[in-house]
C-alpha cells in the first residue's frame, strides 16, 4: 500500500513539474490574479489522475489484495472473539449464574 501511495505521489510531482514548466513558459494558460499556484496544483491533479489510473493498475490490484486479506483477518478475529464470548456465556448459564455485563 505504501508503495502504491509513493508511486502515485511521484506521478503527481512529475505532473506538477511539467505543468509548472508549461505555465511559466506560456504554453498553458496562467491562473486568474493571484491564483496561479492553485491553478498549477489543480491542473496537475487533473492530469495525474488518469495517468495513475492507467499506469498503476497492477500496483493498485496488488494493494487491493492486501487490503482484502487484512479485512478478512480482522473479520476472522472478531468471529473468534464472538464465539469465545458465547461459550463463556453458555457456561455461566448452565451453572445457574447470570452473566455479568461490562
């Protein structure tokens, strides 16, 4: 996941440098008034998003698999904890005690 994030950030920074060069060389339009910096950042985001979508497809799939595996582990741990609580509750009920809630 960190690798994907760093690669995505690298593509954005590369686009930022290219867009900055294009704006200051006059090829791309400048922002209105004092908004030139914001214009460069927004234009870089718009350009880098589709590039990242296409270029980082395999890395995104790899990161997605890692996230799914982690979610599955957490679900399994929750189910195991739930079943332990049920066993303890059933044992206390069979002994004629009422379970205590915290």
